[in-house]
C-alpha cells in the first residue's frame, strides 16, 4: 500500500511555473526551493518527501528545463496527470 498526501494542480501547469527561469543557473538545492513558487508560494514548505502530485491537462508542457528533476529532488513520490 502506498500512503501519500496528494497535491492537486489544475490544467496548463507549464515548466515555467514548476521551475522559474531565474533559478536555472542556481545549484539544484536552490532550484528545489523554488519549485511551484510562482503559483503556490510556500508550497515547498508544506509538502513532504513521499507526497504525490495529481495534475490536470497539459501538466508539464513547455520548455525543456529540468523541472522533473526538481520534483524528484524534493521527494515527490509519483505524479499522475491527464
């Protein structure tokens, strides 16, 4: 059995919202602190390693930035999206 807190995100969450461009040149630890800061300030302090994300349509669309790596680095256990 998997036990995790689920965090719901809506449609059209692009990679710019996941990982802001301003932190792209920073170390991975600083990038991790910025995950979803643009659309959910403080979320990184609420989520815990092992939590999961449920995304809507077009979750993760956009540029080829390492947003998925940052989600892994903060401990997201799994992500499911339409």
